[in-house]
C-alpha cells in the first residue's frame, strides 16, 4: 500500500508553468499565505521542466522539499515554509554512530511511527548473517556506537544472537517498547551481555492516557513494567519520549527529574512528519546530519526516514566501506549547495 500523501496548508497545480513562466510567483504567493513550518504542495505535469530549478530555489531560500511523489496527475512536491525547528546544531564524525533496522514488524501500531511499523507491516528482517557481516566490517570504519531498532526487535527469535554479535564490534543501544519481556523473550534478554548493552525503552508521557492514545490501551503500564524487569536484570535503561508540543516535553522532563534520571539516560524528540504521522516536524535530507542507517532494503541517510525513497542512499549494503563512501559522496553534494546541512534529529 502506498503511503498517504503529506497534508499541506496550501495546495496548487502548476499546470505547465515553469520558473520562466510564472511558477516563482505562485510559490511567493503560497509563502505569503503560510507561516514558518507550514507545508506547501505543488503538482506539475512535467517534472523535468521544474525539478532542477525548484531544487535550486529550495536550497537558496531555505524552504526545504520534504517529499516528492509521482502519480497519474503528475509529480507532487511538498515544501516546508522556513527552517525546521526543535533540534540543535551539532555534528559528529560521519559513521561514528551506525543504525541497524533488524525488522519492521511490531506488536504496536503507533500513530506517529516514522517507518510505518505495525503488526501488519512486512517484517523485512535483516537477518543474522548480514548482522554478523556488519559487525565484522563496522569497527575498521570508525563505528563507535551501534543502535539496533525496528519494528520491535524482540519479535525476532534470534535477537539475543544479533546483539551478542554486534556488541563484539561496539557498544549497543537496543530500542524497544519494553512490553515483551516474558517467556522466550525474557530468556533472550537474560542471555544478552550487561556490559556494552543499553536498552532504550519508549515512554512518551507521565500521563498513561496520553501514551496509550498513541500506542494502544495498556501500553504505558506494560512499558513501565518492562523498565523494572530490565533494571532488575542488571541492564542500563534509557527512557525515550516522542512528544508533540513544548508542554508535553516540559511534563516529561519534570517526570524524569522527579525520578532522578540522569541526562545521559533520557531522550526527548519531536514527532517527525514521516511514516504514519499526520502532523509533526517536516524534515528533508538537507535538514539532517546523516546518521548512516542500514535496513534489509539498503542504506539510508537517517533512521527517521528509513522507509522513504528520498532518504535512500544505496540499495547495496556491502561492502560496508562502499556504503559509507556513498553517504560521504551524497553529503559532499549537499554541502556543495551552501552548507545548509547542520542539524541533528535525535532518535537516541
């Protein structure tokens, strides 16, 4: 099933107009009718006559193209008015952190999941053999941290073998909703090494009703129970929240403060307008410092867009050195357009 198109505040059809025949005036008119953060969508019948000029205009003005789709009516571009807010300027060496999507199916159907995971999603399992090769090739490339995510990784019967293989290469942070720690999955957790493995468990709010409204009834209570289990087993646990507003972030920060959760064990990020989300921060590749991300489908620019064609760098994962070089080449091209790439969207 094709992803639903991003909703836009202003939508217009360019017909056959180009930048030489009035399209720029259409864009300026749309900008006057919107404010920072709003989305503008335009559809054109001849993409080849618009694409390069629209891309140049976007980079020059800072109004990023955050989506591009092609259908029977032509090509539709979605443009964000102004810069993305909500995350600081920061940079780290390319490839120091490597993200690995081990699967895409999940026991939950969160309404803002950036990669559209759900119980009905195709599993798209990366597989232990490929994980072992990643572990073998990652360390010489300067990888210092590995982030394992999904989907829900604990749906995989061999998640313990996956983590054990990866921790030989670098410390592992395993992202999970924390709801499945019983039976064989608890046994898998127990087999993981405590040294070098951190669990990052999602808790979106101190308010169970708000958390459950996004993730499903009873999810909040089961997540907190999962945190207790993980800590009792001797694991370091980080708490991660996905929030929609400043007020939500402030409440969650107070929740963490009251429990004396150290700064290094808390992650608070905004909903990204990707995947299943119908609102949130609209992000393009040009907005994001790359965090190399591997899935069963290829190598992506950033984990927040690891199910979207505009974030795909290459279908070829191996050799890993070539995949890293492909990301470097894409980064060089981005920086050649004015060095606007300067931000991090924190997933961990």
